[in-house]
């Protein structure tokens, strides 16, 4: 954290030189904002040295978004400064490149400009926002001194289930803290958290928030407190994506010492808390290009109670395969590049289908 803190201080510069550990931003429209992103690049990138790899990556980023980052000499960080029309600096960005698969982007400056710049970065095909699922957000909530905002959203998919289940709400104030953990215990299959906010253990005056889109934001904070809170979030996401890469991407690999290939990787199993009433509706959902789930593919009936679906994202053409029965949905990842698609599918499932991932999956 010390290297990152120094890099940010060198870029932004002290606003309160009398404080040993100053905050760069003050209340009134400015934010610290962090975006956690998955680097969806080809394996050929990893064969290059860090300098060549990230120079190539940033050149492609600039070509697709017109946002030009400058890579540090040691290839660990890249920086970007956006100046307003009067020549002032209204947003500054530090990109942490020290992990092969997760990119952490730190924004400093005017709030709306930070958010617009963050959105524009995702026009780059190699970046996708990390998904903080409900279990991750509840784990983060347990690290806060108190939860002051809880936003959750679940509505059972009507094309699959006869009985409607709706669990939506937004709570603020002291009640949010108790409800957050109580609902997580009582209504796990239906409790889909979109956003939490609260105060950190360090007792900062500002409010820190976390969204399921991998965004972390605070309106006023000491820099070291903010970076310290980002560390466990990074570890949660690193464990998620490392597990997907190592255990869930299904592929053929050479078997050392033998002239043969071995099959590695396991599908993700989603056990349904409520059995699917209308299998045909589930098949259509994952294969016919719905507005909120833009997947198009072909379905094959394996048996009376089991369907197999090969489906692709309309926007990226990435593919996943699914097996659907009344009590179980299995998801097969054949490529690392399909992980962002999995994030989107899991996000949709958690909002509309009462299912639980097996404990060793994510």
C-alpha cells in the first residue's frame, strides 16, 4: 500500500501539507473512487515482459477510448490527467497494474467527471467491471463499523416460476445495519444486494460505499484509510477470479510425463431453492436474446428433464454452455475470455432466480 500511496501523492500533490496523512478531497462534490476491473486479455500478453505488455495494452486502450495513460518506468502504475477548459485538473487517475488479471483504477477529482471517465474506460474491450456478489458485499459489510445504507433487488423470473417472489428495498440509518445481516441469514436465496454504505473502523467522517459493479467510493476520507479499506475488497475479488481461472475454465491440458491430454476444470453448479416450474421458459431466457440478458444460442433436449444450451453474448460474441434441469443450473466455461459473460449471467440469476452457488465454486 505504501508504494501506491506515494504514487498517488506524487501525482495529485498535497492539499493539506500541515497534515501528515492528508485527504486530497474535501466534501462538496469531490470523491475518491475506485473501480476494480478484470483484465480480459489474451494469454499472449502474459508472454511479453511487463513494459511491452502494458505499453501495448495502454496503446489499445487509447485507440478505443481516446484516454491516454502514461506508463511508469517500472511498469507497475500508469497515470492519466484530464484538464478542464480553463486548464485546471478536474480528474486524475492512477491505474494499478501489479496483478496479471485484476486492474485497480483510482480516480481523484470532480465527482461527475470521475464517473464519466470510469464509464468511458469500459469502452475498452479488454476491461470489464468486477462483480461483487451478495456474499462478497455482506463480507465487506462486516468490516464496517456500521452500515448506514442497504439497497437490495430481487424479483423472481415470471417466465420460469409460477409463484412471484419480490424482495426489493432501500434502507438508510441505524436500521440498515441490523437488517443487512438478518436478511442475509434468513433470506439468502432471495437477498440480492446491489449497494451498501457505512463508516469504516478507522472512524472517518465520510461515508464509504460499495456497489456490485466493483465500484468503491467515499465522499471524504484520509487517503491511507481509504486505501486500507480497498485491500480486503481486492483480496475477495482476487480469490474469486483466481478460482475461476484455475478451477472453472474447462480445457484440455498436457499431462506431464505422458503423451496425452487431460481434461481440467469443473462447471459451476447453481442449486435452485425453488424448482423451476416452466423449463421451456428457462430455455428461452438463456437462448432467445432477452433485453436484460442478451444471449442467443441453440438448445438441445438431452432427456425429459434436462436441456443443454450453447449460447453467445450478442454484444461480445463470447460463449458459455449451460445445462438446465428443474433443480440445478450448470455453467461451463470453455475460455478465460468468457468470465465477464459469466459475471453478467450470475448477476442476472441472483436478481431473478433463487439459486445458491456450491460453496467451492465462488
